[in-house]
């Protein structure tokens, strides 16, 4: 019999003990999600000027999640993280509780992250209430919060009738991100495990991440140059670090150990401290750094 690791248990290992209360405008949202057994949502994600893409999600209290769109499937079944690229008909499987615990903190899923862990919400800066609006037929109130020490701003739309977050906007790098939920449903009934079972589509190819998709140092260097320079160039070496060279980067990296690498720790949610004074790295950028280190941090 396989042992399922609830995300709530795993998260206790990754996040510090909260010292601040949940901001008042978000208390009902956080309390409702953190007490529910199942969360379901239908929502659209719009990145920049691209057309919105429809998504559905199912979160289970006993430690599983499923997020699906027309182009991809993201699944954590309690033992494996599965990513299916529907356009290429390729999928990958990876084991790792740390990766699973980060999935729901992606910017396009962050608004419902309190379902799995309320701690990051307890550590938010005081929320500022803004204008009243109507979003998809629901009356909402804008609530502005800042996440992390960088910090990253999220403008949440909290439904007046339910107290639940129905939409939010933020920036991922220079790109605007807009998430709007047509429905958000919480239940005291547990989701069936069969909802998180994965059967590869006909003809789907399994891709081994480390063997065929491991990032190169050139990939990583592109992110570091864009987000860490000029502060950490060979000329400035702010904090004693430079990330222009492989040797400089390896001073803050433990090959094969992303969770033990300082480079990953300072840019990872829920409270990234770098880039100082700038927007946090996107989920894709952090994942690139982690995957490169996990694969051996080769030159």
C-alpha cells in the first residue's frame, strides 16, 4: 500500500511559524479554504496580451491537486508530480514533496493557496481595501496585498457575499497576469482518489526530465543575467557574490541539492528576498534553477 503524504504535513517543514494574523479583509477566505475538504474552481488565466486560457482545478485535503487546461495537465497524486503537455502529447513524472509543496504557489494559483497552507497568508503585509467592482456577475471588493520581502503585489477581488477570492492581478516579470474565476466551490466532502489517477493519452511519450530536458548552465545564466545583474556582476559583487561566471554561481549552489542551495533559498516562495527591490522570479524561472541544480549543476 502506498503512503500518501498530505501537503499540509509537508509544508510544516518548509515554512516558518507565522507571527502575524491574516489581514482582516481576507480572514473569511482563509478560514473557509483552510477548513474545507475539497476545493474546485473554473477560471481563466490571461498572460500579457495573450488570449485567456480556461482552467479547472481540484484540491483535496488529504494531499492531492489537479490543474488542467486545453494545453496542459498538472497533477500531484500523493506520490508523483505529473506534467502533461497536451500539444506535444508528452508527459513527465517526478517524485519530490518539495516540488509538490510549491505547485499551488504559482502566481496563477496563489489566490487559493490558503487551502493547503494558511501560513503565507498570516505573514502578509496589512491589506489595503480599494474599489467595489462587479466581476463575472459577482460584487467584489479590491484588496491589495504584498507578498514576500521583495515584495510582489497581488490585487485580489474578494466576493462580498462569500468572502472568497474570485479574481486577482499581479505581474510575473514584466508581464501582467489576470486570473478570473467563473466559480469557486468548497466542500466538506472528500474528493475521490480516482480524480487524481493518471492514464497517459494514446500515443503519449514519457519524457525523462533529467535525461532529455535537464537545463544547461547557459539556460540558467540567461535568467541570472536578466534578474541578478548588475548587482551581482564581476564588477559590483554586491554581498560578495557574482553570477556572471560558472565559478561564481557554484559558490551558492550544492550540486544535486536544490533545497540546500542558497541560490534557490533566496528566490523561492513564500518570502523571496531576492531580487532585492524587484519582482520575484516567476515559478518557471525558479523551477529552471532547481532543475539545473537537481541534475548536477553541470557546466
